[in-house]
C-alpha cells in the first residue's frame, strides 16, 4: 500500500460519520436520523408502497444518505469509513420503513455488506416482513478476484440502481417489479481511494 495525500474536509476521523449524518439532517428537508442508530430515513413514508433501503461504508459521499428522498431511498444505513454498517442498524432501518408494500434492500457486492445486510434481511423475514435483497456486483471492469483485488464490488453505479428501483417503488410497482427494474451498470475509477485514518491507498492505479 502507498501513502496518499489527504483530499478530505474533515475535523476528526473518529467523528466523521456522525458529523456527516448531523450535517445532512440539518441541510436536507424531509430527512431525519433514526434515534439510536446510524440510520437516515424519510420523514414522510407511504408504507403501502415498496420501501427501498441501502447503505454501506462511509467515504463515498454523497452516498448513501444523499440518496434518501422521494423516488429514491426510504432509508440509508452508513457504516464507518470503508466498513459495513452493523446488522442491528440495518434491521432497525428495515423495520422502520417497511409496511404492506415490502422492502427492497440494495447491497453492494462487498463481503461485510452481504453478511450484515443479509442477516438483517433474514431477521426481518423471520419477523413476518416481505423483504428482498438485490446485490449490485457487476459495475467494476475487473474479472472476479484478479490480481489480488476483491473483484466486482459495485460502488458508483449503484446510485443508478437506487434511482430506477426507487422510481419504480414510488410509482406503486410491486416488490418483484421494483427488483426487476434495477439496471446493470459499469463504473470506471480514475484514482484509488485513501483511508482517512491511515492515508494509505488499497490498490494504487498505474499512470498511463
């Protein structure tokens, strides 16, 4: 791993997620924090329609809280920087937003996200809720596990899945119809990201 110059506007790395959530709530009408959790939710929910939930590691702002709103996400669950949110937070989000229409949970193809979101989905199903999980894993131009990299995680293109699935849900389509509406995407990275605590890049990209 190589050290990279910091390109971030933050105060303290340990507080960055909570401060980002607080800032988003202050500047975004119709969005609030679910008390006791790192969860952002829409204030006005029509639970007869499909709810759409997503989330994942922070550090990819405006994802995921920036996508909470009409025609997109019903709730977003940010984790620590580049780390999956807890199963408890994901479950709290699902329980809060899900009604008769059910819930579509959109997850990027990252091991921690698939595990924690998957467990939360199973727990919600056990509680009697209609929940489907959609994994976005085809938006990286890498073969699976090539060169020691994690492979097709799905990051930037997921916002298009949020938009299409969210619009389908807002239009009153069923859970299965909203799931089927989600598109496939392709994203390209211009440079590797660096963690704010270590300033190290995980996978430096060669110059061409």
